[in-house]
């Protein structure tokens, strides 16, 4: 299964969970089972519930014949609902490896990668109606400006949005190459690859409503976690990491921190590591995806 997805900081993730062999654990980003299988190996009487909305991930999950394993083909924003369906109200640990799997990136037909020509799809759930092509061809210039600026953190988001709208006036954007060609003249010279990666990231986040899903998931984590249970979250860009950090430190994603009568922050978790854990130089050398990974661990209080 390692050919499907090479898990980042696997040892650190497992150590962060502090697995109790009798406990109940959740892997909300199953992918190819890179984290789930080692968790299962540590369980003796415990249970693992895994989530993934991707059809390919479901096929990988079907290969696991283990009485302690349950797979839910669903977005992790519905974690609490699905746990309840399976008779679970409290868990001892939750792992989330955010972003996309190596398999999704390497599969040209999914449209996630800037390296291959493929359809502008980018749906993690292929039953969903909205694709990247639909957004690029139908959203207003103002909406595209917001997507590129907020989710891709492009400095020239307005110019990029204008270039897309100008291009689609002559022909619709259907492939990853169409999009790159439309933005070729506005991409910074010598930094085109990074620029395109930011654009693709922005579209992927919008197509899959990733930030909203992450917010929902984080709130539910506090609700279902047993006291002393561990939340282990790995993110790959600053937007995700900021949300995770804010939630762990304040119990909220945005806005004013709530405090009790004595002035203590009202929050479900306490950070185990103040600064995010990063992959070693050796791991980055062997797995380029580890380069931008930031791991945060928190304990339910």
C-alpha cells in the first residue's frame, strides 16, 4: 500500500496518539491506509474507524480484513454523525493527515497535479457536482479573485482572475494545460511552477470546500474526544495550520477567545507541542511531500 501513499512523519504521528491497545481511534484521512495499518497493529481489543470520501481509497480499505477495522466512505466533516451510526460516542484519539494523497497527485485523470495534462476535475468525491473547470468557467472575476487570493495566497490574484476570464471568452478551460496557458503571462518569471501549484491548491480547496470541512471536523473532535485523548493533525499549508493552531490554543477558529469567570480560556484541548513538529532532512530527501508538513498534537482536557 506504500505505493498508494507514503505517509509523512509516521513515527511521530503514532507516538503523538499514545495508542492504548484497548482504545477507540479514528483516522479521518485513510488514503491508502498508510497510517491506519500501523495503528491496527497496535490494537488488542481496541477499534479503528477510518474515513475517506475517495472511491480509490475505499478500494484500498476493502483489502483490510480486520475485525477491529471499520471504513466510512464520507468526508470527515460528518465524523460525529458516522461515529454515532457505528455506536461510538467517545474516542481515545483522532488522526488527520490533511491535503491530498500521493496517489491523487500522481493520477493524471484527477487533475490535481501541475505536472500532468488532465481534466480540470480536482474532486476528492467524484460524485460531487462542482469541478475546477466549472468554477473557472462560470465564477465571476470577483469570485475567482477571492479564491486565488484567499486559498492560493497569490500576490496578483486580481490579475490571475482577469487572465482566466479573458481566456474563457475565446474558449472554455477544460484541461490543466488550458489553465497553465491562460496564466503563463502573469506567472512570475522563474517561479512558474510554484505559482501554478498555488493556483491549483486554491481551486482544490474551493472544489472540495476544505476549509469549511476542517472547521466542522475540529469542532467535532472536541465533542467526541475522551479526557486525555489525543488529537494529531498534519497540515501542508499555512491556512490549514493557522486554523488548527487557533483551535488548539483557543477553542475557536476565529474571533474572541471565550473565558470563564476566573479568566481561564474555555477550550477543549491543550497543546502538547507549542511549535509544530517538522520532518527531518532525511525524510524530506526521501519524500518531497514532507517538506511543508507541520504536525500539531493536542490533548483533551
